């Protein structure tokens, strides 16, 4: 069994290594003569890799920095993982079932001419894992050995990430992790950082804050993109909130070449605003498309939107009445018309038959996890009347016949998410109509929502559950009883056991079987219930090619070229 797991890890490393060698080519940025522009929905919130959660922020970071691996568009319309800073790597299983990866880095420089070293990854990953950083992206390192110890003690040296020398990085995982190379080693959160640069910029920001007028916005070490020292294909030349961010080709970059000489990124308040710039021919690219443009495309039955790693979910606080009773949770879930709800959200949204959305791969690249697992929640509109009757019956069993005696309930939703208000009020109407229960929607800003979820000071809440990896596991790990992200206070020892088995699964088929079982168990207990899956689309000006969209949602324009060139 140990041999089979080691073989699986080595086969994965060998297969990806082919991509690394194939991706190696002539180094250095060549002048292409192309100046590219894009309009993206969403403000630029942060350029700190460990805090970047929006697709907009991650898109910028992916141009400024380079990770061990990178995602590139292939000729089939999908993406491949190819070489980044790692010119080679190996994987070896240890006696205790852990797996050690050894990366050998190519020669590369930061934008100030200093060499990139393995120690830059060690610093960045320790900073990410450090609980004092309060980084929302920290859980992506949960498969790295020592992560739990770092989180409990604050001692970052316990994270098993080591620089053997300047060009050799060693990472030990708790077990086989099929998505380590493809998702962790390509993530914005795990980009390398120079400790001396971060500390110097922090000190400069502190001085600015001391001199700033009362009430002025607080500066951070990465507030000014043009001051950053980066190692990616582009450097930030200048930034203005109105005119956007100007990126210029990094003359010291030694990786992939041939992209635009400059990229201008415009950050718009809405998808409609981004689309307006595209229609006015002020930009070459717009994402995501607004609802009107999506509806026009959806009229073509041969067109389909791109699935997102996102599931709209309803969270129940299982630690407090009335939702400590699974019957009450199941009644609220059964009264939801997911078809009507998804239509209210977007023309390209779809009813969620499970927690893991469409597009996530299954046991092999040809299999879709959701298709293989089937619907775990009945979304058939023809069954809705029967589902409502069953929901009323469960509510009666829970002691609340026709909503009698049901306490006042508030449904929290994020005020900064456009579809959240629509969903909240639609759900409130359904529960009133079907269960005769009044639910009051309440908007919360980001800080207020996060505080309520972390403290347990809520009854119901709407969230978008976004996968940090293109793998079903990233939608399930958060609901383990010992996970800090388990805001529904769910505990089931059988579910915890399944997640432990997944960590040490011998082969991908067995692992996928456990993931399907875990999803089924979770949704049967109903500490949360899936509502809808989302999808998206983008538009590139005719005559251009080479845009890469990672399954996690960020875009790369580093390979954009005129058709027939590049």
C-alpha cells in the first residue's frame, strides 16, 4: 500500500515534469509591439498575496509574481500546468506516508536585480501559515506537514518548508495530495516574497500613517504597486484609481516570453461598466460579461458559459436553536425552489444539486465530479410541490406545525455581493409561502459578516463557497469538526473519518469515492445546503488570442498576441 501511494505521487510528478521541460524555452522578454488593455469588475483591494481573495486582485498578482509552477492555456481550450520557477522536481513517499517534494529553481531575478532564492518561498509560506498574519488564504497550506502546529503555536519554523540552498526548496506534505502541484504551487497566495522588501515597505507605510491626517486611508506595505519588487513577467509602472494600473514587461524576467509590451488594467464598479469600455473600444478585453450580454449569448443553444468554482450556500448555525435540529434544517432546505432562485440570480446560474459545482474533475480528467456523483439535492421543478409537502411534514415533526411558535429568524447576507440581496429576499418569500415562517433579511458589510460567522452570532447566513483548488476536497475540508472555517459548528465523527481517509487514500479512484461519500453525508445532515452554481464569460477583441483563465477564476494576459503571432 505504501508502494502504490508512492508510485502515484511519482507518476504525477513525472507527468507534470514533462510539462515543465516542454514549457522551457527561450528566456527573456521580447518586444512584441503590443499594448493590451482589459476592464475587470471589482476594485483593486490588495496586492498582498496572502490576502488576495478576489479574482481581480489575483489576476494582478499573477502578472507581478511567478510561482513554482504556472497555469497556461493549451490548444484544446483548457489549461495546463507548466514550469514556473521550478526547472525540475521530484516526489518521494516517506516511511510515515508523508510525501516530500524537492524543487530545483532556475536562475531568476527580482525586478531590482537581486537573485530569487528558495528562502523567498520559505518566508512567504511561513508568513501565510502564521496565525498572526490572519490570512484568509492560509488553509491552502493545510496539507503541508507542520501546518496545524504552526496554527496552534504560532511557531512558523514548524512548517516543513526548507531551503536546502538558494536553488533547492524542499516541501513535505502530510500525505499524497493530487492538487499540490497544480493548485498550491500555482496559487497567488503562495507566491515568493522578499523579506527585506516587505519589512522595508512596512516601515515606510508606518511612517506615512504617522504623518497622515486623521481619518485618512491607512497605507500598507503594498499600497503603492509601483514600489513593489516582484519577480513575474510584468512590473507595475503606475497606478491611478480612475485610469487603472499600468504593467510593463519586466526586462529581468527569464521565463515565458512574447507577451504584450504593456498591459493596462481598468477596475470597474460593475460588469456593465467594464462592458461599456469594451463596446466603446477603450479596452481589448472585458470580464465578466454583464447580464444583458450573457442573455444574448445564452440564446444560442450551442453556447455555454464557463463554470466557476463557486456554490451559493445557505449556512445554518447548528449550535443554536431552532437549527440545532436537523429536521428544521431539512425543512428549510426542502422549501427552496432552486430553479426559480438560480434564474433570479443570473441567466447562466443553475440549481445546485450538490456542494461541489460543475466543472470540477473527478477520478480522471475526462470525468466531472458533479456528473459522476449526481444530484444530492432534488432540484427538479416538477418535484417542488412534493418537496414542499415533505418540508412542512418535517417542520411539524420538529414541533413547529405551520410555523407555529417558530422564533424570529434573521438571514444575513453580504452587502457587497450583487446577487446576495436578490437571493435573500427570494428565500424569505419561499419560506413565508411554504412554511408560514417570517425570515428577515439583513445586510452586513464584510467585517460585520465575518464577525458574526466567526463568533456564531447568527441564525442563517448566505455565502458564496469558493474552491481554493480545482478539486472537490477544497469544498469539503472546511466542515471538519476541528477546522477554523467550520462556522456552522458541524460535528460528525464519520465525516471527520472520511476526510482523514481522503488524506491518505491509496489511489485517485478510492479518494474520489470517499469524497462522494463525504459530500453525501454532509448534505444529509444539512448543516448547510447548496443553492445555485454560478458561471461566467469574457470577451476578447477580434484579432487577439492567448488569454488564459485559470479554473479558480483569475486571468493571465502574459501570452496575449495578435492572431498568427506569438
